[in-house]
C-alpha cells in the first residue's frame, strides 16, 4: 500500500482545494426528485433478461447475470473535493465508489479512474496525490486501478468506475425488504454537517479526523451480508441522506419504514453543528424532494430534521434483516469493525413511505 504524505503537507498549496469546487462529496448529487424526473422518460433499451438490476428502483449498482454461478456488478461514482488534502480526497472518493459493489452483496474486482482537473490551477503533485490516495484504498480493497480517463474540467473531479462479482443468490437489492424486517445502520450520520463546518473553518481537528475516518472505512461487510439468507435488502446511505435512501427501500419494497430518530447513530459533534446551522444546500434539496413520503412527529425541530436529510459521503449500509437474526447480526457487524452500527427501525405492511418516531 502506498504511504500517505504528511498531513498537512510540508509545502501547503496557496489555496484550499475545496475552494475550486462549488460543492463537495455526495452533496454534489442531483436531488432525488430531479433524478427521478430525468430518468422518467428513459427507454428501457430493450429486453435484456440477464440484466437483474437496472435503473428501476434507484439501486446502488447495475447487475448482469453472466451464467448460473456469476453476476457482474458495475457502478461508477465521482465528485468534487470536500477536504483540502488531495491524498485524503482520493481515498474518500475511492472508498465511496467501491461501496456500491459491497452494497449489492458483491466483491470488487477492478476499478477504472475518472479524473477531471482544471489545468493550470492545480499543481501536478497535488493531482498525483489524489490518484495515489485512490490507489491506496483500492489496494486495501484488494483490487487494481487498471486504467481510466482524464479530462480538463473547470472544477476538480475524481472517482472510480468499479466492477465486481457475486453469485446470483448473494445479490442484495434495495427493493426486497420484507414486512417485519429490522433495520441496521452500520455507520454514524453527520458527514455533511461536518463538511459544512469544515468549509467555514469551524470543524475541530478531532472532528476532522473523525469525519475522514468514517469516509475512508470500506463497507466490505456488505460482501458477507450477501451470504446471509436472513438479510433481505441492503443499500448504502449517501447523498440522499437516511430519509432519501430509506424511502427507496420503502417504495421499492412497498412497505412502511418506521425510523427511530432517537436510535440513529451520529458523529460526536453532529448534533451541536446542526443546532448551530452548519447545513449543506444538498440537505435542503433532499427535504424538498421527498414530497409526502416522510411523516415527522409533531414539533420535530429543524436541526434534528437536518440530521435525517444530511448527505453522507461514503456513508454506511442500511440493512433489512429478519427480526430473529437482528441482534446476532448487529454484534457481528460491530465486531467486524463498525462500532457505530445500530438498530434504527423496522419495516411493516402499509403505505410506502417513512414514519419518523
């Protein structure tokens, strides 16, 4: 694995990397309502009977069945920087991209780099560090960055296209939850709030370290979850927030998702930052996009709602599991390196949507 340069750099750049981008991380995503509108008139492209997962339910990756034993998982994810350290930016973007394969229950196989850089604005060593950061995470996942494509772009962009595999019975969609399932979230919320504070130089050093540690923790547990028959559905929680990705599960599975707001794990400073108003624009766009799909308790404060709509960069997995297996699985997930993993809700028969309690 490549060694990480000192942080901060001994020769700091004359500008903040984040100053070159109008947004950062998964907060760059189009709002859920905009994405639905863009895809609403897209032709299916023909009868591909071996395409098991496409765009129908907004799942984490495409899945194509090659034969009776092997499915190919394909995904891509890229965004603009949410931190100023180029090496850390590369690590975060790569972790986020690889997560989509894990969320489908698969194992990554290889990656291709996607790079857009403003020529003449970024020194070559900084771009090199972004690529090295991405390579280091790919190596941690046990895969090569086997090629890629680069362009001159107005803002810095980096990410990966990732290919993975799984057996057909190991594929886990976001639309196959069952009534009675318990929901487990594997990482704490609040990355967007931290990012907003960081941009305004209001995030503590400890908060910064906590944010980066969360965003660079691979969701490799997803490959193991795909082997468990009691796990019925999985998705990763990224730019649409816990409510947005929870809605995808509820609508795709045609169930009511009951979310326990008091149980949601949060980064240590997240609630305080939310109360101080450090909220991303994407958080507001997310809330406006949910429509009538979310019911909040009467008098629910705005700052608490902001935690639920907060866009997560390289967030955790949201896992729907049979109730009798939930506690055992939760213990196993925590032991595998996800100490913030928590039971956060359940699914039941009813109108598709989320009821926050």
